C-alpha cells in the first residue's frame, strides 16, 4: 500500500500541459484503432494539447476490402480523416501510434509509412519527440506487446523518447492497462473485450506530459 501511495499520492494535483502538439497516427481496418485514436485525442486535449488525428494510407487491394463488409464500411466512414504526411511528423512534439497486430508485428500500412521517414531521420527531425503506442488483436495473446515493442524499435532509431505508461496511474491495474501501451482484445464481431477507454486517455495525457518536460528541458 505504501508503494501505491507514494506512486499515486499526487494525482489530485492539476498539471497544466500547454503548447504541446500531438499527432495521433493510426491504422484501422474495421474501427477499433480509430476508436482508440479518438480516445487518445480526448485525453490529450483535456491535458491542453493541440491534436491531429491522422490515418496512414490503405494498401490492401480493393477486392480484399470489399470482401469484408465491416472493413469497407469503416473505410467509407473515415474517408474524410486526413492521411498523415511527413510534415505532420515534423510539426508534432509528440506522437501516439495505434494499429492492430499482424503476427506480432506492425501492419504493412503502418510499416510502409514509417519506412518513408528516412529523410527526416537523417536530418535529425525526429529526435527527442515523445512517442507512445497502442494496439489490438483478435485473441488475448495475439502478439499485442510484441507489436508495440516492434514499433518502439523504430522509435529508438529515431532518437525519440518512448513515453510508455508503465504503472504510473491506478488505471494501469485495470483491464487494458498494459505497461508498454494500451492493448485490447477484439472478438469476431468487432467488439472490444476489455474497457480501455480510460487507459487510452491516460496514456495520451502521460505522452503529452513527457513531451512538455522535453520542451521545457530544451528551452
């Protein structure tokens, strides 16, 4: 109990987090990671950040998308969400990525976008940004943690600062409170099996807070 009191004892304090620009970059085929991106946006805006929600381009062939009604419907529903650009990465002080796992690794859509960032990396434009990640899978041990850690490997090459949530808030001991980043299990009908809304909002708040510390340290 003493450990928890020391860890969370100052949670009633209000922390002002201003002037942080956050890009929430997601890939979602049927809507789970889009929803988590929206929760992250809500949490970050409540912390005072300026937020953009951006999707990575879809690479799947039209035939594959149209064979899955939920996939096609989600693509139509989010057609007005702007696609991420390299300028968005340069603009952001902090970045949260949200994507499903693919065999314990990143989906091709997210990986392809990350593979275009070499020029920014070479010119030091990605260093010292606060970054964090969230993911989903169709089974409880479907590679969620491995997917997040795979993305963090790229972040280490960027020289970014990984803002993992750890166990820095009581919400992390509830469902979905993965210390690496929010993860959720989704059934075959697309329903989330854990309630991760508060965990996603907290992870966004923490990412914004870390970004503010970095900005203050560079002043």
